[in-house]
C-alpha cells in the first residue's frame, strides 16, 4: 500500500502584497504542520490555489516543500489542470524532484467527458510521467462515479488511490469497501472525518487539518487505537 495515509493537510500558498509567493511564510507553515505530527503534506491543491499558479511558481513550491520537509513525511504535489497535456507539462516540470505522488483532478470545463475519456486522461498521464498519481475527485461538473474510480484503481497500477471530496461520505464508504486493498482512500469530507476514519478510510487529505492539524491528528490517533469516546468528543 502507498505510504499516503493518516492526516495530510492541504497547505496554503502565502503571497505578498504584489502577488509573489512568500517563501518565508510558506516554510514556516510547513514547520508548523510538521510540529503537529501530521503524516504528510500536499501543496498546490485547491486550498493552495494551485489552479492560479504558473509552472515556474509550481516548480518553486515543489523545491521548497521537498527541501523543508527533508524526507520526514510524504509530499504530494497538486495538479489542477484543464487538459491532459497541461497536467503532463506540470508533472514534467517537477520530474527531477523527490515527491511521493501527484494529486490530479479530472478536467473541468463546461463539457463533461465520458467515462472512457476520463479513464484515458489518467492512463495517459501515468504512462507519460511514470509517477504515482492520486485522483482528486472534486470537480462538480465532472465527478467520477464509484464504478469508474474502481476501474481506474484496478487497471492503472500507478494510480495509488483517491482523495474523495465533494462532501460525499457514501462514495468514500463505497470505495473503502470495494477498492483493491493496496490502494488508499483518503476522505475530504471535513465535517465527517470521525465517521470516515471509523469505517476504514486510510486518512484525510483536506482543508480541515490545515486549520486545526493538532485536533485532527488526535482524532485519527484516537480512532486507530479504538478510543472512540475521545474521537467522538473531538468530532463533537
């Protein structure tokens, strides 16, 4: 199974007054998250405004994250791109840097691709980049069905798991119950993490641990040790 499990905050991207990345504040944020015992970090996702970053900014954030984390926890790079070609370009821009996975969305313009097109999107990315990929199932106009996600997880080895978002606890439960056992199902149902952890989600990659990493780590730890009284108190 992938090492992407537990509590993985989606870190923010700090900017200065003229819109440039504030590298000092970004490094401080990473150190803060690590001090709270998180199990991984994801940058350039939705919370990190990844859709607004140009490729140079994306590469620089990758360099800083890898350097600051220094191998202490897994690192996930977010790619929010509206074409297979653009997603590949972003992946190629950091091909030499030591990240653990790419978190990649389906495409998201007004035209919704059919299932085969979505399947080929992830297949082509994996074949081209030869790197672990985490599906980021968040796009309202192109929300991948459970059946399609299961097909991708079963047939594309480099797709190591999924971040299931859109506040859909039923999809998380379906994936936990039916996905191959070597794939990771990460819940981004922020207000129901206790429930997701309890029925077997492998962790969370979401914004809630960005705001309160310590309590979410304690929630995860409590569920893993069977201390549901503490876990429910944190949830409440």
